[in-house]
């Protein structure tokens, strides 16, 4: 299993520093969320971890080893760690869906037949078969998001960095996306997802990284999202299952020492137990 991390990472743009002396270790789980307010540095962090953005100081670590920015080492890193951008239009450029998905595999040096097999595999996983010959610019936003993810999945990465993969999706689209992530996890892929959706973060992930003020907090998702100081510093809100449980505890309707619920089913089970 591939693990990512960073040591003493400093990243900034011309207007100032976004990540400052950041040291994190993304171990202990295969479902990660990166949380934080707008402009806190989620996209910046994913870009640095993907190797696309080079830090001003510090190192990205893969399996504890510093990432080298020599072309061959970087190509190897990108084969293992794939990032899907926040806006699919920044990623998709081929004439049709199948051509876009095959771009990465062909670039890896796979034969046209092998690249086609990768396209078939990715289209099946993302339920894109019916769209594979369509021009990308005719697709809906949600469909384009799926194509962008298919392009990354076709590289068979071990770590998939997804920047806001559920933003703009309808409820069924979000469920479908989570189903895709389940299947990727079964295949051994670690997924790191930047999101604003704290309810989704609580229900889906086991580990969370919260960025803000140049630094980061890492931990168990339920613990992180139960910590009101972390939540308010990051301009997030408490996920509804934790908020509701806190109010039911205050009202004396639930014991204070129970297990924290992550989903609707967990909340119902807690109430059933009463
Ligand atoms: N290419 C760039 N040039 C200059 N500044 C940038 C660039 N990209 C990002 N920034 C700045 O860096 C900061 C962090 O941006 P980033 O996109 O990483 O935030 P984010 O947490 O992903 O935000 P959002 O939730 O809005 O997606 C912001 O203040 C942003 O304006
Ligand atoms: Mg972003």
C-alpha cells in the first residue's frame, strides 16, 4: 500500500504563503477527507501531493521517501498518485469521452488494445458506456466529472486525489460516486477527497485532514468533526448526526457516553436502543 505525507511543506503563490511548515502523515486509513474553508489550501495541498505543484520548501513523502522532481521520478509518482481537478473542464480536452480516458494509458506507453481495455474498465466502473463516443463539451457537469475520474482511474493509481468530487452532483449522483469509491477501495485504492460537505465526510471517511491558517490537523474523522475548536477555526460546521446527538444528550434523551453516530441509520439505532 502506498502512503503519502509531507515534511516541513511550504507552498505559496505571489500573494503569500498558503501552507507553512506543514508536516502530515496520511497513514491509518484508505478513506481520507481534506476539509477547510474556501481558500484554506485544500486544492494547493492535493496539487503538491500529486507532484503537479512544487513546494517552495519541504518535501512530499511517498512511503516515507522524499519525492524527486526529476522527470522520470515524477512520471512514476503520477502513475501511482492521480489527481482529479476541482473543475473537469481544466482536465478534459479530447474530442470524445473514450479518447479522453485513453490519453493517460497511451501516454504510459500501453498498446492501443491495452489502452482500450483500460477505457472499457474505467467506463464500466463509472457507468459511462453509453457516453463513450459523445463529444466531451456536450456532456453535463456531472457527466464530465465522471469522465475526469474515469481518466484518472484508467491509470490504475494506488492513491486517487479527488478535489470536490461531489460538488454540483445531485443526490443520486453523490450516491453513485460513493459507490464508485467503494469499488475502488475494494481494488486497494486509497482515496483522498477534498470536500466542504461535513456530513459526507463523517459518513464516508475514517480519517480527516483539516487545513487552515497554513497548518493542518489530522485524525480520526469523528474525533476531528466532534472538536468544536477545530470546526470553528476551520469555518466548518458540526455534521448533523453529531449536532443532533449533542442536542439529544443535552435534553437528557441520550446518554453522554454513547458511540458517536455517523449516519442516519446510526442515529436511528441509538434512539432504538433507548
Ligand atoms: N495559481 C494561483 N496563483 C495565486 N494564488 C493562488 C493560486 N491558486 C490558489 N491561490 C490562492 O491560494 C489560496 C488557497 O487556494 P486553494 O485553491 O488551495 O484553496 P481551497 O481550500 O482549495 O479553496 P476552495 O474551497 O475555494 O476550493 C487562496 O487564497 C487562493 O487565492
Ligand atoms: Mg479547492
